[in-house]
C-alpha cells in the first residue's frame, strides 16, 4: 500500500453515530476511511449534533449541509403517505431522492470550487446506498474537473423470491413491480458512466451494474465495530440450548418460521428461542407461541437497546435468521462476532456473509421447506453441541478478520489506489473467502 494519504471528500448524507441501519453504517464507514486517509465528511444537518458528540468538529473533520427546506416536508409527507397507502420501503426510497438532490446541489455550492481547484484527490459517495438514486451534479462535474468520483457501497433491489408474493404484499411493496422505472430517471446511466469506480455492496448489486463491470469492485456493505465485540471465552449452554433472532417483526424476516421450526425442540425442553425485536407481527407471533403450547420457551420481550445487544446475544449459542429478502444482514455479522453459529436462508445478503465452515445456509424454497430445513439444522446442533463451539469460533474469526470497519476501509483504500493509477484493479473474491485474498 502506498504511504501517501489521499485527500478524500466523503459524501454521506446519512451518517449518524447514534442511530442504526444506514445512518450508523454511513458514519462507521466514514470514520474508518478517515483513519486511512485525509478525509473530510459532508453530511446532512440532522446529523451534526450527534457527530459533534463524538469529538469531531464541524468545519474541520466534517461539514453539515442544511437541506431541511426540502428534507423536512418530504419526511412528513412520506410518513403520511405510508400510513394512508400502506406502501412499504420502496416508496420511502423513491421519496428520499428529492431531498438528496437538494442536498447535492447545496454540497456543490459549498465544495464545488475546491473540487475544481484540485483540493481533493477523490470524491467518494458512501450514502445513499440505493442503486436507484444517481448523482445528478457531483459525478458529472467531478469528471469535468478530472477528479475521480467513486460511488458505493451500492446495494438493494434484491428480487422477491418465488412463493413469497403474499409477504411482498403484506410489506406494502407494490412499487417493487415497477422498480425498474428508476432506469429512466435523469442521471441513471450518466452516474455509472462518469464514475471512476463503482463499489457493489452485494452480488445482486454487482449484477445490476451489468454494462459497467469493468469499473465495479465487490466489497460487502456491512461490517462490525470491533470495540463492541471483545473476545470472550465461550461457555457451554446451561440447560437447553438457545437460539436468538434479532430484527423488525415483519413478514419477510421469518421469525414465525423460526418458531415453527423450533417448536418440537422447545416442547422437549431442549431449546429456548429468544426473539429480540418488535413490529406488526408481534401479536401473530404471540398467538403462534400460544397455539404451539410453548409460551415458556419462546421469549418475545421486544427491542433491546443496540449497545446492550451483544450481552443479550451472548446468552445464546445459535442465531436463527430465516429472512427471505435481506440486502445486507449486519445483524448476522454481529451475531457471528459474538460467537454464535448463524442459521440463515441462502439467498441475498446473509448468503454472502456466512460460509459453509462458519454456519448453515438453508436453501431458499417454500415456507414449509424453509421451516423443515431450519428444523433439521437445529436438531443437528442440539444433538451434537460440540459442533456449536467449533463452528461458533470460526464464525467469530470470519467476522472479525474480514468484516470489520477497519478491514473494509483498507479494501476501499485499495480502490482509491486503483483509480489513482497506483495499482491494478483489486479483487477480494466474491463472496469473500474464509482465507482473505491479498486483493
């Protein structure tokens, strides 16, 4: 790696150390890249106070752009429309494009002259993650200024699996049927064409870049913060083995399938299920627990604060996550970093995080087929607990070597070296192998 630290303008409209999901990811990624480069973060005003509480100074390490004149009314309109129409996250993504474009215009007003004057070696957009949200201003003008523009990680657009259209409709994802209309939006092709490099956060996203694969590098979207997952000595289960689930209780996450798959083992006193999360499926899950007669062996206690999640996970040995449409799967990595053995559906994001040596990837299929396959995996581990300790150790090793923010930032640094002409195109493997390649 070159000893030269490039000057990077990081664009992360969503970057907040006190939130979860994409805002936390944007912040964590920006912070890690800043440790490897001379970077300056540009984010939205709503994140300013939370970032300042970390010790970062506005105007020094970061700049907050005020686009609330568009963002605030769109946010309220989005909440109202979702409540009235019942439409899901696809609507949110579509509406978020409007305030993002306003943010980008304001960003160029503030930083355009510096970019054109060569103050930055690279401009890198981290968030939004969606491939449906192009850059109308920055990509085009960076190309004109001969400053490399990098976009990514980009993720999303995983097709709904066959046999789960009822779940798609329950999620209000009717707009998914016309999602490809985003290809007609201004900037769709130009952003891909003008970017010096595109970072695909998943194999699905990689495939969506079809005509531009020569400039695409695969780096998985999610990572874990090492400070939250100190190494601990695994302890054998005292009494029944425990399997945890973490996530919003919505249809596609599959908490009901985990309960059904676990029911016989719970009744036999061999397994306890800990469902961590809340959402509209909670009443149905409570009814299912009662119908199966396993109230004492299935915990439905709601959310746990994010900072306390790891200690809660450590009470389990397995992580059951039969989600059928997961873009990333950060919670899978967090469970692996804790030393739990993941049992996931081998489709989309989690399929790329878990290897055969570090967990179980059950084949996608019908709801009954998934339940049957998860049940078989649970029975295997309950029958031979030594497998749990061995595989759990390997799961932690995979997460902590390949999927930390530091590891990810160093991979991104190699992409920077590539676009700056310091090396050839990096290739880290797709998906990442257990033994990390040099790239």
